[in-house]
C-alpha cells in the first residue's frame, strides 16, 4: 500500500539533513530531501499514471465507488489537516481504477488510488473502506515516501541520480532488505495512525477490526508480502486500538 515505484525520474535533490516528527507517535525522522521537492517530482509521475489508466478506460470507471471514496476521504482529510496543518495546502485527490494490479496506493502530497476489484473482493462497507483510506492518508501525513527516499539516499555512496536509485529500490534485493525494517515500521505506523484518523472522523472501531480480519483472510500477495507486518499482528493491533477507542481513549 505504498507507491515508491512511481518516483522514477526524480532529480537528485538532496538538502541538509533535517528532522521531522510523525504525528501522534512523535517518532523522529531524518529527512535529506525536502517535502516540496518530493511532491513536485511525484506529481509528474502521478499524472503519467492516471493519464495511462484513463487512456485504457480504467480510471474512475466505477462512479459509485468514486463517490464513496471522495465522501469518506473528505472527513479523513479534515482530521489529517488538524494533525498536520500544512496538509491543507496539498492537492488531495482520490481516484479508483479497475486495474486488477492495484489494491490501494498513496503518493506524497495526498494522491490516493484504490482498486475497485480489491474493494469488491473484500466486500468493504463504508467503515471498512474508511479504515483502508485512513491507512493511505496516514502514509501521506507521516511523509513515509520522503523518509524512504531519504534513507535510500543515505545508504548509497557515492550518490547516484534518483531515477537510478529508484530502479535499485525495485530490483536490488540487498537494498530492499536494508530498508525492510523501515518499511515494516512505516506500515505498522500507518495502520495505527490510520485507525486514529478514522476514529476521529467518526467511524466505528468494530469496522476497523473487520477490515483487518478480512485483509488477513485474503491471499493478496501485495498486501501480505515482505515489508508488511504479519496478518495476525495487524489484527491484534486493530483489536487493541479498538479497545482503547471504546474505553474513551483518543
């Protein structure tokens, strides 16, 4: 539920190391690429991808699902902006696609694409769909794409153009293994922060637990592969968060 492969073509834009913090958890992140540079560069790749899908007749072809995404997403964005005020300046977009290779993808700056086949396979109701979208919004709010790119740059010496680096992210097993701990951490973080976003947007905790139960029961390799916490771990987390919410925790 990421989107790193869409970064291809970024220029090598490295700035002085700065520290950021993940909302709610307060985890410190070391960033060597600015948020503005990442979002501006990703925009071009995002446009290319959506234009390609549109040309194939596979973009926003499920109008009912698209309306659901945008209605649910609006509430999540309001909560996200409360946590990260600069997110109000992002050009948030929600789209659906009938491309069966897509489950759910989030890009830096709030660009979210959801696969209609994936939603149908899990038979997601609105509360469960809010949990899925909350996870994707959490990736954007936590700036996970920016963090991964910064970490990958730090692991490569001498520095290489980012398009070369991103090709290595897709093909270099050694680099993938070195980043796997960060990827796992980010997915766990997006699970928890996404549930917080959904809870504050008014969605019931029971729906969140149902989503992770359904997710764990699927055979979706893209969602249950290396880099993601084990299905049982994610469900256990969801149950624990739900108990916290039901007890009045926030």
